[in-house]
C-alpha cells in the first residue's frame, strides 16, 4: 500500500520522538520553549531533511518541511499536528500526525512526483495549553490571531510566553510574521483518542465536526459548622450540595446520549478541615457536544440543576463559564476528498465527530480543513498507555498520501 522505504522509518521515529521529554512515570512532558521541545524540534527537523524537504522555523517557533509545487508553488496544502504533550502524556497524540506527514510527503514525491501546489508538514507549537494557560499558540499565530497581550500570559513559575520565546532565540515582537496567506487547505492526521473506531470496527474516521467545548466553574456557598455538634438537619453543607450537583449533572448528560459528555475534574472545599462542615465548594464542569443547539441545552440544564439544588439545600451558587469553543464543522470538500481516497483503496471510513479540540479548529476559520482518525487501542490517550499499532496506522497513511496529492493537484 505504501511504496517508499522512508515509510518504514515511521515506527522508529515514533519511538525515538517518544524518548524526548520522558517522565519518571514513563509518560512524556514536552512543553513550548523548553529544552525537551527544542530537542524534539531538532530531531523532527533532521527527519524532514532526510525526506528531502526544505526546513524552516517561523517567528513563533512552528517547524515546517516543504515540498515545493511545480506550477502553483505559492499555494500550499498543509498537514501536521502539534509537538507538545500534556503532563505524563503519550507518544502518539500530536507526534504521529507530524511524522506521518513527513513520510507521506516523501511518499507523494516518490510515487507521483511534485504536485502543482506545494505540500508542507508542520510541527505546531503549544496546542495543549500544558505550560501556559493558552492553547493553540502556533495555529493562532498562523491565522494572525495571537496577540501581543497574550504573550504576557505566564506559566506556573511566572515566565511569560514572550520571555520563554526569547529564551530559545525567538523575537516576540515579530509574531505577525508567522501569519500565512498562502494556505489553501489543512489536513490533520491524528489518533482518535477514543474507542468508537475500535468498537464499531472501522479502520478510519473522517471528522465532520470538532466538538463544541465549554468549561465552567461552579461556586457553592453554605455555612461552616462544627462536624460533631451540628445536627444534619440544621446544616447548610456546601459539600453535600456540590456532590449532588456533580452527580445529577452526570446523570442528566448521560441521559442525553452520545456524544454528549460532562466531566468534573477539579473540586476544592473551604475551609478544608476534616471536622468542619464545608462553607464553600468550588468545582469545574467541562461539557461538550458537536451540535450547538444541544450544547446550549446542556448549558441551561447544568445551570438549572445547580440553582435548584442550591435553593433546596439553602445554599447559594454561581456558575461562571471561563472557556468556550463553539463546534467547528470540517470542510465538506476535504471530507469528500478523504472519502474518495478511502474508497479507492477499498477502506471503510466512519463519518464522526471529534470529542477533543485540535489545531484544525483554529485553522478552520480561515481555510478548508479536514481531519483523519486512526484507532486508539482501548481508547487510551493523554497517558503513557496511548498506543496505535503499526498495522492500524498504515491504512490511514495511504489515505493521507492520496488525499494530499488530490488536494495539491486540483
């Protein structure tokens, strides 16, 4: 299915990249503008050169490998993904999309020659928001949406994005130079990060929508009392109120059915004493759906549940949405190109939503974008157990190469 010898290097590159930024817990921890990030970029740049690509870094630190086009070299079809990881993450999320892009550009060159349009693969900076509380640094720079004010956002050690950039030799005053006007499409190759493909028996997923994401903080206020002397019926216990809210939200969202999801990942009680009835509890809710109408319904449901529980338990509650990404549909044209490539190769592909956010959702506001998924074993992702065997990657590689060539010759 794949003809170039370089394609056989992909498993080796995955393992080598997976050694950079390794933690004691056997996961990865690569964040923007750190020694691990620099080491990973240098390794990827070397592999791009092995593939015969022209290599450059832009003003924000995105790394590109270019296969120049013949008749329309100033029109670019881009592929790739992000190089950073979450804390103790896995070696396939992000990294696979970059390495797959490198070997598939070589595949296109070997089997079809240089297409009319240029093809580029990119290793994007800072998708995860794992060092700074700002995600999609690289893709926002490409679209011109990264502002000088955002460069003053700081990490846990008080280092700003601008300061971190200077530390690796980048000039934050030049970020506008990273903006691209020559892109005509973007195709992101990625592990699913879930188990839908595995459970339904599909080798590939073609994303129709990247899910809408909202994250909210709920503050529940009660009254502090002595744990031994205050009767249960007299308490205004913020912890009990928060616990009921969390449970009821989960039950209600479960009842909506897939792909509706809601997660409480953080909960903090104050004053936090073992023998004190909680005066205040703060918890988060991350909720997602690819249909904007359903997402609004979920938001109203969550808010209503918190208000009803608080009133009945003689508590006060406030809900503040601190992050909001609307659902992002993928380009119908790119979806059709992916489907045509899969059919030509005799492969089944499931049309599906992405339950996670990706750089593709940022670029989709400016250019036609598509995403191609391969299975994640047992749905594991963002952890050391993340794994997709080579045999389940290869069909996606073939579709990726054929689609890149298709998009670069239209």
